[in-house]
C-alpha cells in the first residue's frame, strides 16, 4: 500500500464508523502493510503505554504521524546462536 492509502485506511480506523469486525479487518490490513509490528495500536495508545503512569488524554497524534512512524520503523536483527544438545547417555 502507498502512504496515501495507509493514511486513508488510518482515517477509517480513527473514525470508527464501521462495525467492530470491519475495524478489526482494517487493523489487520494496516498492520500487514507496515514494518512496525501491530502499528495500528498506535491509533489508540502511545508506544510503550503504561496506564498507571501515562496520561492517555495527552496522546493526540495525527494519522499522518502514525503512518510515518510505522513506515519508518526499522527492525533490529538479532543473531541467534545454534545450540546443540547431546542427548546421549554415554
């Protein structure tokens, strides 16, 4: 999807005029088209949100800001070591 298409999709998510199942489908579509894992959650909650310490009323990003954040995300590659387990009893 293009940035413009993601913005239009994000506006539909934020407007919340569709049914819950339609909104869920929009979120899945959004998430499958950006590198940020579960990026659609950013329409509702800030990154690393903690209800005990954060004031959600101060969170008011634009759809464009969320789309740009999700599109600019770069995953960090972590190398995993292969571990061999010797299961012989001798």
